[in-house]
C-alpha cells in the first residue's frame, strides 16, 4: 500500500466534500498523492456531481517545508508558526493546487 485518499464530510446541500490523503514515507515524492487526488476529484465532480472539493491542511502534520508555497504562492503561505495556510483558494489552477498539496508527505 502506497497511501490512502478519500472524500469526507460530504455536504449535499452545498455540493462539496473534503478531500484527505496520506502517503507512506517510502512512496513520498513519487507522484502518488497528486495522482490519487486527481482521481478522487474527478470522481467527486463526475460521479457525485459535487461543485467543490476542499483540501484541508492538517496543521498538526505540516512541517512547514514551504513546497506548497513554492508551487502555488497565490494560494498557500506559511504563517508565523511556519505552518501552511490557504490565503486564496482560487489563486491558481486546480492542477497547480493539487500539485502543491501533493508535493510534501506532510502537506495533507
């Protein structure tokens, strides 16, 4: 097993869900997270007919490496604790945001 990915907290009324993922350390930085996130997002939009999928930063796991900021600086920033925060969810393309969120094993 390389990791896991799924949708949680579906809200049918507002047509969105949260997306989570994790990657085994030995599989980090091999494209596992972006591939899994793309598949889950496609499923959410095509099969579940959702309008929005949210990727939530787990601040307890964020190590503040800044990979997400380097890839999508208009979307992510590091705060005073060097933890990733989303500053503009529309600041980059969906593919860029997925790539940014999947760069680091610590950016769930």
